């Protein structure tokens, strides 16, 4: 029986995001398949000898991977989850973050990592990261990886373009829990109810979404907590929001399903998404989805989403209008059930493990 350690960022549970759901659900479904998959935070002591294989998450946080991959001497795979924040960092940041426009993407991620460490928001696993830097650390990690598991072909191409080299890969699409997100067609949708389930932060672009829907006939629910370093962004969102915009704190997925069930539209107008898990979940629950086309989302949704320009509140509004007027997309629902479930993701992950071992 294969035993694998999922080694994740130390803030996986305290600052939950899409990678939290991906790690927890993949581990859970691998366990159903008879694999021992244990989630370990990067700041824990890990007995590497207990495992056949290590599975890391988030290539853009290489300090953790450097430390454990060198110490363990075990084969490892990486769910890359490689986002590209450079457009947002260089063109749309406000406040102190404006300094980022003067740095290349890897330089910005290096500064963010050092800042998290200095502010006590994260631990610094690898001292060598401080002198190697972001780019050289990632190239080192990829050169030793047994395989990478990007969420799409588009993401794989981005990894190769940014960090050229030879690395085996297997695409493991993101998923959804079809038992938890079980759509009930007898419950009538509210076409004027729009939801956005996402952490409140600049990259998710809630500010332009609020501008798009302020004082319109729609009710917008923003479901999520704000990121630790985004309090000012959150306050600005609250300051400009009209009475038809409602802020709802982050909630467990079971509760979220009820909101998806009622809403006509789910919108995620991000500056970048590898997928946007909430878009998959909402679509499975019969919401029409509005997304920006920044990142890898077209590979998942093709022509079954309504696309907007994240820089334009007018474009966001028009996409929401079109989505609200359209019938429920049964074609997208059936495609998600075929291709984008956590069971599928775990099966593909197991194939990768077997190939490596």
C-alpha cells in the first residue's frame, strides 16, 4: 500500500483557499482508494521514513518545498497551482503594494515570502531560499521532481515557459464534490441573486464587481473572509458598497451549497485563476457562471461561461446580465460530473504515484 505525505503551506487551515480544498479532498478520495495520504503542514516535524512519496502543493511557495525535498531524500511530486499575479501586481495594486510594479514576477513573490516571514505570518523553512531567491529555488525543485501535476495543459505550458527544463507531468484537473453539491431542480432560482464565493483580496477583484452591481436590481452576496494582508482592500470594498451588496463571512462548504442552490449567477471576475473552484461548484449547482478569461479557465469552461474584462465594471455588469437571462447550462453540469470531480482527480493522482514508484 502506498503511503504519501501531502506537505502544504503552514497556513493551509488558518487562511483557507482553493489549495486547502484541493489538498483535503484529494487526500480524502485517495484514502477511499486504499492509499494512506496524510496532510502535513510545512512547519511540522515530519518523519519522512514513514512515507513512500512526498506530494507538495504550490510551486510559487518554494521555500517549504526546498527544505523538505532536500532533507527527505524521497521521490516527490508537485501540484504546481502556478498563478501569475504579474498583471495585477504591475497595473492594479494600490497602497504600499504599488512598489511591486518595479519588480519581475519572481522578485515580487520573493518579497512577499520574506515579508510573511518578517511579519510572523509564516515560517521560513529553508534558509537557502533567502540567498537562492524565488526563480533559482523553483528551477532547483523542478530539476529534482519525479513529476508535476498541473491542473490544466495551459498551466503546464506556463510552468515550462517560466522555468524551462525537462520535467515529467500529468494533468490532474481540479474537482468538486458531487455528493455535497447536489443540485435540486425543484428549487426555483432567483435570477436577481448574484454570489461571489472567494477570499476577499485584490486578485479576486471584488472592488470592480461592487462597482458593476452597485445600486442595480441585483443583490450581490460576497461570501468569504478577507486575506490577512488585505484589510485595507476589504475596507475599501465595504466603503463603496451600496445597500444591495451584502458581505457574508466565510462558511463551510455544506452551507455554501444552499447559497449556490438559490443564486442564478456566480461571478468570479479575477485578475487570474488556475480554475476557480467556486466556479465549478456553482456551475454544478445550476448557477450560470461569469468569469474573466485570465488564466486557465477557458480550458475548463470553453463556451459554457460568460466572460468579462476584469478591468471594466461595465463588462462585468453586461456578462452578469447575459448570465442571469440565460437558461441553466445542463451541458456544463454533465461535463463537470464526467471530468471534474474529486474522485476523478484522485484517480489521476494515483496514476501519477504508480508511474513514479
